[in-house]
């Protein structure tokens, strides 16, 4: 095992009914001290992976290793792992201080040390003055921070978080993303985080494992996933992407030409099977240019504006182009709003390096 691999999933599988595999041949290393997010749609297996690591679900096949020690048969309370759930699971009849003391008392930590650790934990989540309040007297964001503090108070080296921000409103959710990221940086623990929210994963993570149907589709940094998706599922699931189905006409090393409705597109050949095979082109809306100079990019097409939506920092255009009426362009408003109107004929274009030819599925 690599020296910095703190957690390892080795060919792990999980089935609940003996027939359908929820997790399939999962092999994954979690690096010591990193913030790794398991990201995927409902039913992708991400929460099952977390529950197996916590010990709340049994592994059907394969092995999970924690700091060099197989833990398949180790009960949850002996794994020394902190867990934060979506509903926080705070004891309502206890104060904040009593909630934080509980995991220390069951571990028989001396009383004087309990007080010190509670103080450090509350300071870490910036709730020093809330020790004597009960959960019902706290806001949702404060309860969430108490749950994080309770997971950290016994100083585990690994903390698992299962959709902990799911119950919060949008503004508080975004604020808490940065709070948890900063807590992780201050505490220096290893975090495995589960979410279906792509923006949340991009904001918080060192690395993201994108899951679908129980398999990892891609494991990479947020920037790598967004800028260089390896297949059509990842391109569509991470952020927003225009999908153009077509047929590969020719492959020239790292680039290719794909025939779509409306003409030929020059693109990066990321995952193509050769001339004559189907492909899906992936193109981010913010990479599409309006009225590009002819020499700036080889991919240029006529388009018709179908819809304009103002988003503050940008205007979202839905246009009819390349045989599709759901082609999206994001135009920044920094230099003043583009003078466009519904029904207008425009010319659009994009560079080869901004368009990726991927699998057809």
C-alpha cells in the first residue's frame, strides 16, 4: 500500500438482494489529509460506499483497509471514525456541550480533558458562546456546525459526511460549504464527503470520484473533471454542457472531425473508436463565442436566438444551432449586456481545444 493512502477500497462490491450489485469492483485510495467527495446521482452507490466505510453496511466482496489494517470485520464503534449525517442526529435533550461530551464520555476520556476538547471543538466551528444551548435553540447552520464539532471532538483521523448540507437553504448551504472547507484545513483530518450537488463538490474537494451505477466514472481534481471530462456522463453531470451527437468522419492523432446536423466539427479526440463510429461532442456554454473572427476558430455556425435570460453576471442564451434548439451559450455581462433579442440571427464559434469528442452513450 502507498504510504499516503489512508483508506483503500480493494475490489469492493455490495449487493442487498444477492443479485443486483449496488457497488461494482470499486478500487479507490483516499489520501491522508485530503477532502475526497463521492459524487453521483441517486442510486449511484455513493452513500453505500460511505456506510461500508463507517461499518454500518457489510461488504459483500472485497476489502476495505484503514491505515494499513483490514476493517471488514471491525465494528463501527472500534473504527474511530467521525460521522456527520444530513439530519445532524443531535440529542435534543442535551445542550451543545453535552452533545460534544457524549463521544468522549463513552471513550472514558478524563473530565478535565473533556472540557479542553469541547472548548477547542467549539472554537474550531466558531460557536464558543453556545455551549449551554439546546439544539432547538440553534439555527440550521449552527446545528450543522455542532454536528461537525461532535464528529471532530474525539480527534478522529477520518471524518465521513453524508449530504450534511441537504436540509439547508441555498444561501446558508453555500456559506457552510466554505465553513466546512476551512474546518477541514484547520483540523487536518481526512474527509470523505457524499453529495449529489456538483457545485458543492467543486467548491469543497481536493479530489472528486464521480460514480454512476456503482462504478467510478472518473477520479480527479475539480478543475480536471470540469475542464477535461473523460466520458459523456461526467461531462454532462459536472456543470453544464452542450451535447452534440454525431458520427466520426476522421481521426488525426489527438483531434478528429465529427459530422453533426449542420456541418463538420473539429474537436479533441478524447474517447472515440475511429471513423464511422458514433460520438457525442461536449462543449461548455461559456466557451462558445459570439461573432468570432474567422481566423480565431475553425468551428463556426449560424444560430437563431430562441430565449434570453438575465443572470446578473451573465446572460444565458438558448439558441437553435447544429440541428438543436436547446443549444446554450453563456455571455458575460462584465463589458455591458450583449445587444441581442429573440429571433435574431447570430454567428457562433468555438475552438478545437474547447470541444471534446466522447463516447456516444
